[in-house]
């Protein structure tokens, strides 16, 4: 099993995380509506809470069912969001068919469940991270998981526990924090980092593939004004800039911002690996 330090110190981490970022971007492109539902870190964590509650349900114990009231309470207990925000989130999940009421409910508790498409999309997220871990140490996590994909029901709650208790994930440094409150902020950072030449990762100003803010905003289905405001805030922190005229030349990210991103990725990968090791104890890295 790889810990955060092992992952963060791996000499090829940036190359493998770049491939992971591209895989996550493909998931976004295939399911933009679903992906945009989990557009900020707060919503992403609420999504993990809901999935974990679903997978931990006990059909013989109604106190463990995923219901609106229980979801709101758990989100509040973990200080992920206010009760009102959690209530609005779960209503949106139902409206966009990310979640649905379980058929045959008694009409009072209204148990919920994620739709099959939601579980499938999350499984894609798991596969991307397992592939990265395998590249780091040459193990065969992905193949083992694909032999028993139903194990997502055991693995995801452990991942959720890890994310909720992880300081690097929940309290990242300043520029990462700036973007995680932006709609689609995670995919914004994935896109920025995916366009970096890994050989340039040691530079103080690392060139990306982004030139046009307008094109970037349209692809993300974001307000150009809102995105530009966030980028300007990041620029004021010294975290991004342009090699020439703003908006008409290649954007760069600072080494510090890049390292913030990689630290969070390493923390997430370590959480996924710990969860995988608990579910597949014979799959220790060779």
C-alpha cells in the first residue's frame, strides 16, 4: 500500500496524474450534467456522503436507509455544508435524476438511491485512480477490481471516510481553495494541469495549453466573467499568469500552485489505495 509521502515523492507522479486528469476530463465530457452536479468540493463531498450512505444501507434496518433527513444530518455532522444547502443539494439530485426514490417505499421515510448511471460514473472515477496507483508501483489493482466491480459498494464508503477526515483534501492551500468554490473548479484545475508538459514541472512558471479564457469558459459551460474573475484572483496571488498579453498568450501556473494540486492528488490517491487495500487485502503492491 502506498502512503501520501510515497506518492508525493514519486518521480513520475506528475506524468501519471496528467493521464488521470485526462481520464477525469473524458468522464466530464461524457456526462457533463452529472459531472457539473458535483462541481464544487462541497458538492463533491456531499455526493460522497450520499453514496456512502447508500452503500452502507441495511434493508432490515430502516435507521440506516438513505433518506433526505438522514442525509442532511450526516452532512451537517461532518461540517460539509449547512442543513439548508444539503436539503437543496438532495432536491437537485432528485430533479436531475442523479438520485431517485426507491420503489416500494412506505411513503413516510422515502428512501433514496443513486441511479445506475451515477454509480457507473463514480466507478469510472475509481478506475482512473486505481490505474494511476498501478502505474506508480506496478501492481494490479485495476485488474482485481474489474474482476469484482461490485466491490465498489465496500470501497466507496471507505473512500468517503478518508476524504471527510483528510486535512490536505478538506483544507488545501490558498490557490486550490480559490478554485474548489468555483463551479466546475475541479475540472478547471484538471484541465490546466493536463495541458502541462511533465518535463516543465520543475519551472517556476509552468506553461499550460490555455490561451483563450472565452474558449475555456465555453468548454466548461461557465460564465466567462465569473471564470475571468477567479483567474484574476489567482493571478493576484501569483499563482497564474500569461507569458504575453493576458488572454492572448499561453497561461502559466506557478510551481507553488502546481505543488498544491499534486499534494491534493497524492492525498486522494493514498485514500483510494487504503480503501482498496482494506477491500482487497491480498493485493498489496509487489
